[in-house]
């Protein structure tokens, strides 16, 4: 997951878990507030999206991953992402847009 996407998730209220490794571990990132957080796993991201009562399908294409989703009357296909984690993280951002 990119730093920019992790920061967008944090700014939108995604429930990151704090860590004490201060960015030394591959699975952690230091965000703008100076704290070190564990990067969410794919299962954590999926669980967070399912809390929004959303139905979605993750499609794997030659050039990346795309999510199609439906929440109430809203249906959409999202942009191509390099990893499934990025695709689901972007879906969480769309579902939690204020």
C-alpha cells in the first residue's frame, strides 16, 4: 500500500492499529501525525467494507485489480489498482466519503 493511500485511509477514519516499531517493519507506516501504524491486511480491509453492507466483487485482470460494487441503489466499477489491498482500500474510501 502506498503512503498516500494509507494517509487517505487514516484521514477518512479507518481504524488503524498503532505499533511501536516506528516504521522499521515492512508492515508499518508512519503517517502525518507522527505515529507508526500497521498497514491493514486484505482481510481487515474486506471486513471494514462489509460493515458498510456493501456487495462487491474483486476482479483480477491482466493489468491489475478492479472492484465492482453495489450499495443500496449505487453501483459502480472502480479504477484498476496494482494490488487487491489497494482496490479494497479505495472501495472503503468511496463507501466512507463524507
